[in-house]
DNA sequence: ATATGCAATGTTATAACGTTCCATTCTAGG
DNA sequence: CCTAGAATGGAACGTTATAACATTGCATAT
C-alpha cells in the first residue's frame, strides 16, 4: 500500500534540506503593497537564491516572472500556457509544479488554497507568515502580514500541545475599488 | 462567452436566499472539542433546519452523518463511496457537492481548503468563524474559534476598505498525541 | 384530474488541478 | 573528462469540481 515515488520523494527531501532560515522577522510595512516591478523582484529573488546556495534556474525564473507579471492569483495550468505563449516553452504539469514547490519552499511564492492558484511573495527576504485578502470581483489578492494574528494562532496551538508548521489565512471579499465601482451588485 | 448553467445558478441563488443569520456569537468554549455523538449532532442540525425553514433531506442528513462518523476531513469522493457502502445509494459528484454546499451555507459543515476535504461543524447554532488545526500525521482536524483573530482580520480589512465575506484560517502541524507517540520522525 | 411551479436529485460528460513513474539533460565537484 | 546528484521532460493517471441537461416528487391553482 505504501507504494511511493522515489524521484518525487527525493525532490521533496531536497527541498526540505534547503529550507530558508525561519527566524520570524515579521513585516509591519503596510505601504509596500501593490508597487512591485517584476524584474526587480526577480532579481532580488535570484540574489537571495545565490546567497542561500540554491539554484534559480531559467525555468524557475520564468515561472516567477510570470507570477509577477500576472494581475492576480494564477493557476499552474495558466502558468503552463503563459510559458508556452511567452517563451515558446511547452512543459508538462509536473515541471510547473516542481518549480512552484521550489519557489514556495524558498518563500518566493505562495499558494492561495481557496483558489488553487499561486502568487508571488512580496517579502521573500524574511520568514513570512502571510495572510491574503482576495477580491471575488477583480480576482486580485493582496498579501499582508500581521504578527499579532500569528501570535494568537501560536497561542491557541500551544494551548493544546499542537506544533504548527504552516498557516493558511485567507479572507475572501471585495476590495475597495470594486466596492466603489460595482455598487451593490 | 458568458454561457452558464441555469440550474446550478438557481441552486446558488436559493442557497443565498436562505443564508443563516449572521450575528456573531463567537464560541469561547474550548472544552467542547472532540466529544460529539453523531446522532445527537445530526438531530440538532435537523432541528436548526426546521427552525430556519430549510429542508434537511435524507441525502443531506446522510452526508452530515457520514461527516460526523468519519474520523477526519473527508473528500467529496470518499463521501460518495461511503454513501454507496452504507446506504447502497450511488450518487454522482454533483449530488454530493450540492449537499455539501447546503450544509456549508447552513453552517453545518466546512471545507478544509488546504486538504480539499470537508468536516462537520461543531457549532452550527451560531455564526461561526472557525479556524482549524490539522494534524499532518493522523489527518484529524480540530475546530476552534477565536474572536480576537476574527477581530484583527476585520481590522486589517477595514484598514484598506476591504469588505470581507469569508475567512479561511488553517494551521497545519502535529497534534499533541502524535507528537508524543511519534517522536521526532 | 389536470396543469403549473419549484426544490431536490439523478446522470453523463468534461473541466480543472495535481501526482506517479520513468527517461533524459544539465551542472558542480573530484 | 567524468560522474553523482540536481533539474527537467513527458506520458499516463488520479483526484477534485462543475456544466449541462433530465427526472422526481410534492404543493397549489384551475
């Protein structure tokens, strides 16, 4: 029954062995949202990877660029299509998912669980504990950090001996712009 | 392009029209977790539905029972199989998903987004704003409520004019029992 | 009794998301 | 160079969810 895939397992193990440092250095800068030049971001990510001794390959860089270039959370299959369109590079699902795994492990991207889609991460340089606000109208997401929420969650967890390893905090609703534009519809 | 499914849309509209009251009556009872007799729970849910003037049908009741009987978050397809096994009732995916939609709308069940699985809801009688602690070893989940977290999220949202409609808060890790039992593995 | 309306469910097909398994290519260190 | 391990390619498959359309069954009006 416990039949498993060696290559994939190794891939996971490798990723685990190269996990970024996890000292919490939470972000309280609330004005940094929304203004990110894709190329600068990718350059920063590349520098971070070099520093960590992990490889920012062409594929991974392309995927990250596409995430930054996208106007909102992007599915793995959309990334496949975008890669084919932009770079004339046709890859299969496993390739994209591996690249996404790498980016997530390095804190360069996150998965929005409630959308099965992926976003680039605003603060790759720190251990981030993001939360996301997702507009159901314009399908954009905003990354946010709130150490007080993280602290409360940690407190609750500690209350019954739970050891937390990963948090998913997603708030769905309507952004200010869509609320103004759309009326009550 | 905007070709859509009338039946499904109507289903959604009907659900929206019968949404439960949403005055926040948060739960601070931390000892009520884990001790729930399925039949009592289903009976309570049935009473709530009657009170609200919505129908707790046989199918919906079966799905809810199966959720309560299950030892952890359960996928829609697992519910299909369980329904076939237990009730000799073979249904298709849409049927299960519709029942789950109903239960979620009534606050009787929740989806664990990070697992694509469903759990029965501990506090159907109030507007709940749950958070879940999910053990990656034993695959169980624990429902929790923390109004302070909800308040912080609301505060953050209000800070940039975001109107929140739904929250997903999931913490993955290892429960106390598995931590004791499993060592560091 | 027949017609109409409508909530709920049934059925088939397919879209969308993700993984297994195995082959091949690339790349850093001896 | 050479080779071990990291990275990628790709067919097939598994899993999750919805579209589109048909039917059941009950209530009320004619």
